[in-house]
C-alpha cells in the first residue's frame, strides 16, 4: 500500500482508495459508487489525472505526484436538493481552514474556488445526485496545488503552497487535516447547524468587503457582496445601490 495512505490520520468512517493514475477521481467514484456503499465516506486520491475536471468544462493542470488530487463520496440524504450548496460551503471551509495553518490571506471565491490573495490555489467540482427531493449522493472533487513549482497552462492565476511558503509540504498531513475538518463540518450539517456554517462561509469570502468590478451579460459594473443565499445565489449591491442576484455562471469577478 502507498505510504501516503498508510499515514492518513482519519476516523474509521472513511474508506481510502489510492490510484496511481486515473482519468478523474470524480469519474472513478461515480463509476464505483454502488460497491462503495458500505462506508459513510470514501476518498479517492491519485498522483495524476489524465482528464482532471474543473468548473465550466476546464481541465486542471497538475504535475504528477506534486499536488493533492482527490474526491470525496458521501450520501447526505438528510439534505434536501435545495440545500446542496451547504456541501459546497463545508468543503470550501475545510480546505481554507487547513491552508490557514500555513499562510495568511486565504479566502473562498464564490462559489468554491480557494484563493491566496489574487491567485487560485484550489478548484472544486461538486456533482450531486437527487432522489426525489433529497440528495442521495454527492461527489466532491478537489485539485489543490501543494508542491508544484511552475505552471505552463494558460490558466490566468495559479499558485501553489510551496510557491507561497517556500517549503516542500507534506501532502499526507494536509489531506488528513482536510478530511477531518470535512467530517466535522458534515456533522454540523447533520445536526442542523446551518446558520453557523453560513456565517463562517460569508466571513471567508474573497473580496468580501468593498466595491470591486464584476461582469454579467450586460457588461462590467462595480459592486459589493451583500451575502449568499442558502441556495447559493450571490447577492450584490452595485455602485448605484441596486441589488443584483446571480446564480453560478451568471456573473464573474474581474481579477
């Protein structure tokens, strides 16, 4: 067994799958979900993704063995379909909380990119399955830049933890921390502690205070974040005092 998996310090509620290479860890868990139903949580982690997926159909650049590429499978059937954004919030907070141990100026760019200052260190792709009105299954995929020293793709603003700290970091301990934090937040959801999660998420937002440029289908405008609704809708207040509400992909932050 790979040493990284042997040293993971997580609860017995997790099943861990180590893949040397795969098309994407999200795809792997989706294709094997039925046979993994005996564990509350499953994490699939790999050294390299041939076709790592990002939001908007983008790919995710990662040098083999340098970063954390993993996906979490869970079955939050205590959440209704219109509450699925809480899963986005808790995985974002889990990663931010972990990175906060290494550096300052880490934030969550709505809906769930993780940023250091003006640069992206982590991307998240969440795929939920509904059964009636409940969430029967959720797969949360993460690409977190840890030890990569340079990026060659046309991604506009990537950064790694090593580029920030100047240190080679231990991916095993970082993954353990993220998974333990995720399980802790997950228990809060099970207990119905939604408001505390919403407050932490709001406090952690990238450019959470002040006027900044945004772009929607009508063009560029200046606005400040007023909040994020439980459904994930972003609420902005523009420079003229008008409130604007956006679903994912309807507005972008201009960097």
